[in-house]
């Protein structure tokens, strides 16, 4: 069987006799972090206050997985303690604000609004803060997955070019991890290189771990294909070329779909945000002149001009900006 750049001999033979005999290396110029890194004062207080409660719970495997996929360098129990502490502080703050503002409304005779503020603001402070912080790791992991999918096409072209030069697979991931232009794909490759260089595992095990912790389905399929091709005795060079062509075609199709979506949104913008409010303002102005309830119609006009038109414009701008960022 022809020799392929799948698994170098030095990676297969890397098997230290004992953990104490293995030398842990860092990159040239880097310095290891202090053994006892100091946490911010708020996080230290959060752990002292809620650490025992969090440690007594069953481990949240989903939260741990999302923290790893989001590259949030904190343990699940520490993050939960920080969530509880932040929720407590935010809840107390919103309770004080709600009671204060609600009391002012009650003193001025606005009873219903005052009662609603006193009752709802504390609930929103506690519940909203807790669920927002609880969902932050999952949201960041999904955002990283989208960024990986946007950069996977160009990064696969880089990988296939290096494989065509008969570069070993571990060196390919090392070089990919240094190319910061590929964003989160480079971060994933750097973690794979970290497993081989610092933790002493072989390259296939490191790639298998990378496939388990990446938030991108595309990158996961690519890494699993690398492991399958290498372990089955196949050649990685044709596999890399094939995946580069596949992701290039998929990227072109996605770009075309986004351009069509932006064109449809542009037409919708002209119809909904420009033409419709203009006709509505004209019709309401005519009703205000010929009708008998002119003051109410003027209030409706102010609502359209001051609320409806700006909010609809900002909504379209935000959505178009999000689409443009995905195409970048």
C-alpha cells in the first residue's frame, strides 16, 4: 500500500512509559500560565456563596458540552455558581427599581401601571436573567458553528493544497491553526494540535476528540471522514481535494440563496416600509380633515411617523446586516 500523509510514524509510536516521564511542551516564546490564577472578586464571591449548592447537584452534561463547544474556559459548576449570583443581584436590582417606580406611579394615581411594575419587574429580573445566562453557552456554541461553516470552504482549500504537497496530517492541522484568517476553523485546528503537542495523544485520537467537541456539523463530518479514511487505509489527499470541491459548491449555492433573499427583502422594504406608510399617512390625513375625530387621527399619524416607520426601518436594517455578515 502506498504511503499516505495520514498518520506519521512518530505519531503512531508516541507512547510514553509513564505520565511522569513525558515532557509537556509549549510553543516557543509562550509561557505557562500561573498555577493559581486569580478569579475576579465577583466570581470568587459567587463560588463561596453557591459553590456547595452547585456541587451537590448532578453534573449538567449538556451545559458542559455547550461550554466546550463555545470555547468558554470555565467549568460547569463555576458557571452555574456565577449564574446564580448574577441572577440574585439582577433580581434585587430590578425589585428595587420596580418598587421605586411603581410607588411613584401609585402616588400620582396611576394605580394599574404601578401595580404591574411592582409585580412584574422583579419576576422579569430573576427569571429573565437566569434563562438568558443559562442559554448563553448554547447560543455562543451555535454562533461558533455558523462562523465555522462560513470559513470551512476556504480552509479546506488550504488543507487540500498542503496535502497535495505531501505534508503530514499533524503538520497540516498545526499550520491551519496558525492561519487566523480562517477564524474559528483555525481555533478548532489549534485545539487538535494542542492535544497532540501538549497532551501527548496521537493525531487520530486528537481528530476524533475534535469531531466530538466542534459545534459545526460540517466540520464534524470532515474530521470523522479523516479518521475513517486513515483507519481504513485510504489516501487522504483525494479525500481533501473532494471535500474542498464539495464545500466550494455548497458555499456558492448558499451565497446565491442569500443574494436572492436580500433581493426579496429589498422589494419587501420598498413595499412595506416606503409605499405602505406613505399611503397610510395620506389616507389618515384625509380622514382627519373630513371626519369629526381629528385629534384621534393626529395621534395615529404621530404613532405611524414616530414608531411604525422607524421601527420597521431599523428591523430591516438589522436583518439585512445579519445577512451581509453571513456572506462576508
